[in-house]
């Protein structure tokens, strides 16, 4: 089975990729011994995905390894906030990964807004050792609830009422979420184009 390096150590993300791409061995950054932080300085999801892929590609070359790399960037875009938090979704309140504070800030900014429509977007890059790459984008649509509903472990899931499911991602099972999520859709697009599942 071919190995592909997933440029992440995020357990939720790894699980999602492994559940959909079953005919490849998904190798994490921990597995290849990469423990540095990668600074995402791009202004778009594609730019951030490429930054991650290029850093990992250089690391693999230095270590004499040649694997394809999957790198993704994703975020929540709220229409009445001009697309915020967007590429800053993980650090919306300033501290990277403080999901509780990120959600609080989002709810505060939406207090006086009637339009709570939003979408998640995920851009995935498949990066080859020769520097060529392909990318896909998946989206899922919904609206932001006024209160947290369901599991609060992952990002904005407990605030995102999915148009497809009629409940928040926080209330959905992983199978339900994978069927309609931005990342699930992007992974399927990538797999259909490249891995022939």
C-alpha cells in the first residue's frame, strides 16, 4: 500500500482522512519525525495548504524520503462578517487553537446580525516530490446558532447548523458529518481524481 504524508497531527483530521481514503497508508507528521510548527502566513486557504506542503516536502528531501504529501487548510466563513474568521479560524481570538474563546468571539460579533448564514471551506493540496501539485476545494453550508449544541471538542462544530443535516456538526455522528462536511467533500473529490477509490 502506498504511503502518503498527511501534513497534520490533528487527531480529528487524521481520523477523517483515514475513514475516506482507505487504499493508501496515511502517515502523520509524528510518524516522519517532524515536530516543528509551520507558520501559516498565506491570505487564502490554498496558499496556507501550499506553505505546509512545501515545508514538509523540503523536510522529506533532507531525510532522503520521497512521498506524496496531502496538506489542507480550512475554516469557517460567515457572510455577514465579510467572510470572517476565514483563514484565521483557528486563531480568531488571537491564541491558536483556543476553540472556546474563538466561539465566544464569533457569537459576540453576530449578536446584532440577522444574517447568520455561513459555510465551511476546505482546500486540499496533493503535492508530489517533483513540486507539481493538484488541489480541490470542498464547501458545506449552514448557519451559526445562538448557543452551543452538541459536542464542543472540535472547533466551531457545535455552532454550525448544517443545511444538509438539520442539526449542528456537534450533534452529528462522525459518519453523518463526513458525508456532508467541507473536508469530507474535498477528500472525496481528491480521492476520485487521484486515488480511484
